[in-house]
């Protein structure tokens, strides 16, 4: 059986096809990550999480991961809380934090204040 690619987005812990998809009854679909090596793991997209830094293609904010860490969660606990989050993505998020500490501190503060 040949496989065909379906574009999906990851929203609120669920992979959702961008376009409607018809599958035969009682069939399953598998989702494979197919990103190019040069694609960024962290992105900022206007209209997604207020344009703040997120895991590319998701609504998983970098500031949210920092908030989990500040609550005392380790990597395994964060990954358990956010199904589908990979160690590579988590590592990239915390490297981003190291490179942009003022930005992320501001994002955390704004979200704690409810702005």
C-alpha cells in the first residue's frame, strides 16, 4: 500500500489535517515528521501565540516551557505534560531561552500578569 503525504498542524495536543481527508472505514493514519534539516525548530508567526516564540508548527510557546521548568518540572515531566514534544524541540527551546533571556522573561511576566 503506497503512502501519501497529508499536511497537518499540531494544535492543543492533537494533530489535525489542514485539508479534509477521507480514509477507508476502520483505517488509521500515521503522522511522520518530515522537516528539512535547515528548518527552524523555533519560530515566531504573527497571529500564533501573540507572535511569541513557539515550537515551529505548533502552539507550544517557549515561555510556557520555561514556566513549566520554573514550577520544577524536568524534561521528562514536561514531555509527559505535552504529548508529541520531542527532546530535540525541548532542547531547541531552552537554547533559544539562553540566546534571548530578556525576551522570554518579558513573555513570562506578561503572561503571569494576564496581558
